[in-house]
C-alpha cells in the first residue's frame, strides 16, 4: 500500500456518537488527526421494551450526517461504522440500521457484548502497560468487564445495564432517595453476582473506560488543579477518592451536580447511574486502585485493522 490512508471510525454509542479519524502511514504507524463527539443519547426512553425512540434515532442520524460532512473532506478514506449496546439490544435495530444506511450509505456493524469487551481489551493492552487487572467499560446501556491475567483476556463479559438505563430505571437523575439508590445497588449486585468468575478477581486494580469514567477522572483532575484535565491516560485514583467523589455527587440535586467543575452539564443527570457500576464492583472485588485508559473499543478496532491490512 503506497502513501497513507485515513481510517474513519464512527462509533454509535448509547449516550454519544463519536468519530475518530486516524491517519495511517504505509509502515502501519498511525495518529489520530480528528476527533468529534455528539451526545445524541440514542438509548433515551428505550425502556424495558428495548425500542429505540424516533427522536433519539433522528438526533443520532443527524449527528452522523454532520460527521460525514467532515470526513468527506479527506482523501483515501476507509469508513468503519460500529454500534454498541443500545443498537445491540433494540428490537427495532433493523429499522435504525436501514435509516443510517439510507442517510450516509454506511453499513454499520453491531458489536456483540463479547466483541465490545474484546476490543476494549485490545485497545487497553495496546497502550497501557498493566498485565493483571480488571477492565471496566461503563457505557450508556451496557457494562463490559474483562479479566486480564499476564496480559491475556481470560474472561470477557457484557452486562446489559449502563449509565442511561440505570438512571432511568431507578430514578437517579435528579434528587436521589436512599430507597432508589439502595434498590439500584441491590439490582446491580444481583447482575454482577451472576458473573461467576468475578470472585477470582479479588483485589485486582481496575482499568476504567467509558464516558462516566472519563468524567470521574476529570472531576478529580480539576480538583487537584491539574492543567490538562482531559489527559487522563494512566491517571489513577484510590477507592477512597472514588467514594468521596460519588458521595459528593449524591449530596445534591441535578442543579447542584451541574455546577461541579469537570462534570459536563449534559451528563449530570446520568453520572450517578454511570458511576454506580464502578462503586458496586469496586466493593465486590475489594479493589484499591483505579487506572484510567484513553484507549478502548476504537483503538481495539484500529489494532485489528492494522493487523489485517498492514502486518508484514
């Protein structure tokens, strides 16, 4: 392959859609040259029926069309579209995918929970030198957990709840009652309890991915007066610091949460639901250290693409 290629990844998540454009050189090295995100909240109002709502679908497809205007300005592009939990769980998945195809002419690949967890693992191992850990990716409608031993993915699991779905189901959006919080945690423990291998991950450090995790890092970096609050790769927090942040988020209503530095205002209504899987899991496996990873599913996809097209 001569010259360079621009690999465009469209990642249709349950809370946000993202586009990353990576410039790949002939030798297989790459760098990200553009990153855009839109919080179109595709999983809003799916409810237990698991039906994507028209408004949410329209918002998401509009965002994808906006992204298309950007990536068509580049030469030599390859576009890969992926979708995760909201689309994976949706009863009207086919309608949504057809509407996307009609609008931007891309066939979107819907990842299984297992594939999503595997790409998380690939993305993390590629960039973060931790050989024994639990990877936790908290998305809008699912949570992926990977046990890594000596750098190998020994267990991959996806649990079908996430920041948006937990916040809606247990009313964690505004003022949070003790009863609702207890109920949510009780439900989560039951779900995590079904993951039989989890008890073998005792005291493992956690590597955190996903929007809620990034927000947790940002709030703490802001509080520690760090300059680049988005440079979270390899940043870590203790269990104590995580619990203190969570307590602070629980103290007030939505309006108070919206004023917390480092927390994006449009995420304030799902941040408690988004951090609950972490707080619950951290306690269950008695983890003391949380690391943050910038790379996850999208980097995993790039890694696989390079292995298929650029490996000598």
